[in-house]
C-alpha cells in the first residue's frame, strides 16, 4: 500500500515563522558485518580457519583473541577473580602450539571484544549446577613474550615484565598492531567517535591551517594530506578548547600520546606519513629514542630486541630506488649494510623485487623469532 504524506501544514508554519529552508543531509549508516557480530560475542572456530599475521591471531582480516570458555569447577573462582581463570591468547605462543599437538585447539573461542570481560561457563562448585558468567581474564604471558609486546621478554627485567602484564589493555594492544589488519573491532569504531564541542570542526581546521599543517611532534607537513593531521587536547578534556591546550599532531604521533589507545592507524596511512617524513627530511637520525618515535608501533617489540642487544639502529622508511633513481618500495625498517629489511605490507611483487636485488625481506615476527 502506498502512503501519501501531506506536509503542507508544516510548510505553512515554516513560512509564518520566517524560518529558512535548509536542505537535509542524508545520513549513511554502515551495516555491521555478521562476522563482527559473531566475534563480538565469541565464536567457535576450527583450527584451519585461524591464521597468523606476524605472530598475531587472525580471522577474515580481523585480529582476534582466543580463550577457553569452559572453566569447569573453577568457574566460580574465575568470575570472582579473573586472574584465577584461564588466560586468553593474543599470539601463536608455545601454549597454543602444544594445544595444537594435543588436538585440543578446538576448545578455544575467538573474539575481538575489547571490553575485557569474557563469557565463560562451568560447574558451580557448591551446588554442582551449570554456571555461566563473565570473567575479567588475564593475558597469557607466553603470548606477550612471543611478540615482545612493549619489550616484554621471558628473560627480561621482572619489574618491567610485571608493569607490562598488569597494565595490559586490549584497546591499546589492538591499536598497536592496527597496521597489520584491514578491520578494527566494532566497539572500537564506536568508541573512536566521541563527542566534541559544536564548533570543533571549524576550530580544528583553523588550528591546522594556522600551523601550516605541521605536526608539532615529528615535524612532518601534511598540507597535501590534511586528514592525517589531528588536533590533540593535551589534558585529555575534549571540551577544553583553550589554545594552550591544543596541539597539532600527525595521526601517528597522536596515537602515541597517553590515553589514546583507541586510535587506529592503517598501514597505508603509516606508509604515507613515513614517505612524507623522508621527503621532507624528517629523519630518525642515529638515536633509539628518535627511531621509536617515528617507527610504526607494531615494530616496537622487534626494535626493543635490537636496542637491548646493542645491535645496529635501523633506517625508518628507507626508500629503495630503481636504476632510474625512482622510489620503488618504502621499507618500514632497513639495515642497509646487511641488506636486511622489514616489510609490513604483504605485497608479493615488492618482496620479489627486493629479494632479486639481494635484500633479505622479513616480517616483524620473523625477525623477532630470529633474534629471540
């Protein structure tokens, strides 16, 4: 049945009020992928559908966690104190390798829920009845050591290890490795769109324009890529728009600020920022602090190994050129003397070209494993 809607009365009222006629903007609502819905609530996956990307767990282009829902008689304890429950896994660690060998991998459930609470079930130790609940489980320490997350090492300083473990944040973890994946968790996408003041869009444009679109931290100029230059609230209060509280930062430097773990930076964005830095002479220099400041956060675990062992400082964003002196490939990290490099991109043609030119090409986790 066709509905006839008469808005003439509303139009007459508008004219009597003298109100201006304003065109309505269409609002696009991005549909939620069923895969994201399943992973948000926890999804049982067979082993052959879970792959690894640079040591991290992946399903359909999405970074995932694995955990065991069945806590048996320890379910009560886990619900009351998550640290007493079974650990969740963030990488292909020795624990998962052993589980594969025992064919027990199918007991794991995949999720990319960043809330920190996991749905578990078991048996009530007092009544013997089935029990369900949510537990704030802890991360697996073997996983942290496997990817050297924030410098965590099984043989490392105990104080540093405890700090990394106790302060572990799923949101920070996912954003650290955002350049490895093509999707972000749905809840993180929702969290990222926080409210600002009504005039924020115009104020942000003015701040960026007045500074010449230059990042106040690394110094890269993003006049041609304005969307990659943000305006940071130094005190974290988004309603405080005092000029002294606002700082223009490129997206990479912005995500490295305190309490900005919600900010995803895709690899193509990181590669673009790195290229512009090189073109403008914003180089890391021969300082580890400078290298950590400019390198993709996903490489920091690897960099910590090189720094701890006093190994050669890499060149960040090194431009490999052809015989015609044109840039062919931008290397995320490069050790020119040994012709070794790290590529986050999985472009087969780039790897083939570099290999044929005598370069040893590694993924981040490959080089971590080589130097562990």
